[in-house]
C-alpha cells in the first residue's frame, strides 16, 4: 500500500512526538512499577464491554503464570498470503500435487484489464520477496469489493488487482514458518475493521477507531477514546509497560497522549528492549515496534527484512531469564489487500447494513500466533533466520 496522502501518516506521527519533545517532554527512561496518575483525558464513565471476570476487581491478575507479555504487530498481510502453505491451520486449498487451487475471477472491473473473457487468477507464489509499491492496496472500499457478499471472490476486481492472489512460499520466510510450526497459530484472527493501518492500530490500543476508516489523521475524527487507551489503564493501575520503537511508537496513534509527560516516560528505543530482555527486567507489557520504513513488511518492502526483525525479537525473548514466564504475541494490523479465503464473521449487535448495503463483517484474517514456554510448548525450537534477498532496497 503506498502513501497517497500529501503528508504521510508517519510524518504526522513523527512531528507529534518531536513536538512533544520540543516542549520538554522527553522520550526517556523506565517506568516505575508503582501507581502513576493516569492521563487527564482518561474517561471516567465506563463504556461497553465487560471485565474478563466481572466478579473480580479491575486489574486482577488472571494469568499469574505469565509475568511478561510482548506484543509485536507487523503490517499488511493476510493469513493465506503468509501462512497459506504452512500445513497447520486453515490455509490454502491444495491439489494432489500440493499446489493451491484457490481462484478469483478477473473481470473487466479490475484495475488491470483481464487477458480475455472469463479469466481467473489462481493463487500463485510471489516471484520476489520485494513487493510492488502500489498493489495490493487496502481501503474500506477495497475490502467490501473483495468480500463480495461473503464469497471472498472480489480481490482481483478490487483496487488490489491480480497481485492480491500471491502468497509467500515457506522457503522465502523460513523463520516465520518455523515459528508458526512450533507454537500455536491463530487461524481465526480477523482485523478489527475493514480498513487501513491507522484504524486497526487504534483498535489495538483502544478497542475503537472512533469511526476512522483511512490513514488520514487530519480529518475531524475525535482523538480521545471514551474509555481511554489500554496504556492509560495500565498506568492507572500501576502495571508497568513500555512501547519500544525503532522509528515511531505505534501507541502514539492516539495523538492526545504525546502531550502527556507521564506517557512519554514509557517510550524507549528498540535497543533498550534487547537490553531489558537480556537483563531479565522487561516491564509487564511490552509493545515492540519495527522500523516502519523497512522492517514492518508493508509493501514495497522486502519481507525478509521484517522477518529478521521478528527473529531478533523472538530470540531475545527466548534467551531472556524471563522466558519461562513470558508470552509473545505476533500479529498483523490488517491484510494489506492480499487474498484470504475465510469469510469474516458478522458483527453481533451491530447494524444490519453498511452504507453500501453489505452486511457488516470483520476484515480478512491476518497471521497471529502466541509464543510462550509454559503453556505453548515444552520444546521451543525455532530455526535461524536467513539473510534478506538483497535484490531490492530494504
């Protein structure tokens, strides 16, 4: 997905963080474990949803076996695109020779003209780990065309075009597939909203995008979620957390937070994550971000560079003294416009139709897995990472 705004979303985030630093709100340090006053923007009134155990007080530890949770959210790939040939979970349908049989019609409505009448595009191995710059392209409109009334047959017709049917063979991403073959894989993990990066990353931090459907944060959408963000809640209840980042902290997707000096003390560079993991002193919750310029796996990036980053994070976690008490969750923000064959479920308790007349649904699946020693496996083994292709810029 290319950046089609006059000012890119990352430029906006960078300016917000830099502006806060210029005001003397430095991005430094390690948070204390004790209670800290929450952001003044934290909503006082409870909103929808229930506690995991409504009979227990807020912030009760319900998984005492796990002391540290590490979250790594990458960008823009569907389950079938990344793990379709894994052999675990609900992947692509294979014929007797092991080749995918999944297809989409290639109609005249596609962004690229079909080669003839009744043309179809069959799932195919991506010819290079270097992705195209503009396709596939995920938007609210593209998701609904791809959804095709629940038939999942509109990907080629959508803004994404024929490349949407491509998938990465396990040999291209050996560490990713080794990790997925060793630990639990979530093959029913759907994007929160059928839209782009920012809405889905807002859901990660706050459980809502407040109606945002694009990556344009210059619009008039409200910036403060009614129940605050998860990091607001962690701070309020004295649960230690950090957002370790390589280029930009993704938790700053809610801009109001960068004006909060307390919030900024929880941001740290990626080098601090590796140091904290090695020392066995990570916070209870770690949000670990790649360099969004070359490691997030968004097109046109070379996907093995993102795999290198994932490998480094996983190896750091597994080598940490805290590994026996750590859970690492690896996921993607949205599908990026790549094909996935599983029909997203409809939302319960929501309106029966969208503006386009289609039934509301979650967005297509993305890869997700949990990595931990205590519950997930007794023999955590992952293969080493192989070097990036070097055939295109990172």
